[in-house]
C-alpha cells in the first residue's frame, strides 16, 4: 500500500483511492477473491457494488433513465454510452479506418469483424467459424430447425429475426409499419459489425 499525495495507491494497477479502507476492497479484484455471492444464481463477485449491479438483472430494476428519451438502464455506464447516441459523440476510433464508435466494446467487435481474420466462435454442428457469438447463435438454427423468432402480430415462427417480406402480405396494413421497424432494427443490429 502506497500513500501518494493523500491517496492510497494499488501496487498492482496504480489506481489511487482517497480513503484507506477502499484499497483492500479494490485489491480483491487482483487476488481473485470473490466473497459476494448472488443468492439467486450463485454467481460470485469481488465487490459488493458488482453484486448490486448484477442483482438488477434478476429484479429488472433500471434506476438510470435518459433525460432525453426516458429509456431506462440498469447500469450508469450503459446510460453514458446511450447518451452518445443523442450527442453523436464517438470517442473510440478505429486505428485502421478511423471509424468512430460510442463504446470500446463496439470498437473491439468492429476490429475483430472487419480488420481481423480471428473467428473464435465455431458451430458445434458443422465447425463453421464466426467472429461473434451472436453470429454463431444466428447460424445454429440452420441445423436444428429451431424457430426462436415469432411474428408479434400472428405468432407465426421463423428461424431468422428478419421477418420474410412475403409474410408481411398477410399482416393488416396498420401493423406493417411496426413490423418494418422490427425488421429494420434487426438488420441494423446485424450490420453493426460492418
């Protein structure tokens, strides 16, 4: 433990703390000790705050709300990233093509999908390699025939999240616009790697 200008510094990562009692809690991250356990699923955490954040998955609690569109979030960091959609701020830049991203995880996914041949996820049925776990999960129903997407209007089921256009002919005109938004959003999510 080092004291540096009224701060306590972690010898592992050099993060500083104002209060002495915060340093031992922080060091649990490095030691691998996880004394905080979720009573619902059993997952363990190094810090109480991590458990509190995790418990919101089970409770559905979303205490952080966007002041511009009222969209709720379970983590303050997710709200911070979301606010960049409204401001247009994209602070994470690709070093290869200079494309900007709202979060570091989106940048890493872009680098893996576009600028690298790394395909760490493989289909257990055919061995095909994928850059993201989402792409792999989207592929698996080709083998299993599982239809995990259903039309919100008529409950017809589909292998893909993109509702086939021929299906839209059977949907009343007032719901076509809503279905089109669902299709567009799905395609937008799929194209985030581009």
